[in-house]
C-alpha cells in the first residue's frame, strides 16, 4: 500500500490528523520532526538555535529519504519539507501527498499555543512571519499535492474522514474506514 504523506504549514494539523488517520487505517505513523528530534537528542528549536536551519534541512532530507522507503505508513512532514524538491520526489515515489491548509488566523491561533517550539516564528510579529512564509511556500505545496484539504473550521476526526473519502474516491483506499466512535 502507498504511504499517505501529509504536507502543509505548521499548525495545519499534520501531526494530530496523521496520528488519528494511522489509527483509523491501522497503519504506522511517522512524524518527520519527531523522528529528527529523537535521532538528534534535542528539539527542533534547539537544533535551529545550535546548528542553524541549513543543518536541520540536511537532517530533514536524510530522514525523509529513509522514511519514504517505508510502505503502508502515514507520514507527517515538517512545514518546510517542500523547500527541497528532492523531498517531494522521494515522498511521491511511494506515497500520495495531501496538503493540509488553514487560514493564517487559525494558523496563528494554533501555533501561539507552542510559540517557543516554532523557531521560524520566533520574531517580533509572528503573524507577519506566517503570512510571509505562507506566501513563499504556497506554490510549492500546490505543486506537490495530489489532494488539498482545508482544516480551518474542522475537528481532527472530520479532517480524517475527508482524507479517507478523497483517498477512496481516488482509488488509493478500498472499503469504508469510518467509526462513529472517532467523532467524540
């Protein structure tokens, strides 16, 4: 089975949605950022501050190259994974790519809960940083995506239902994977 790859800006719900989706489909879940943190023994924020963004992007590239070879896995990438075209080429070889979006205001609200762990938003005006980064990355997300799902006004289980629906309609999944127990 092909991997299901979630891309999108920070705060669009890739990790939460990915974890739920993997549970629903009985697949392994891999969060690229968490895997890097485990391998490096430090948080993404600490990696950025200690070694810089270029070093982090190298680790991200190596981790994606490894994880992209998995099968039957739900993969949540970091928000900047699309900056390196090799990442997307790798991920698309074994996977279907879903771009999770959200409005800038919702992204700001969601990311403000964990501001210290978001090094790219560590600026005087994080709202402006979100707008700038979204503008820079939008075309990269669009080019990489097989499907796009807006998470703005949705609960994670609703996003999971929508992902399952589009994957079934696209012929990537068979059968129904709905469970009313997830709608709590």
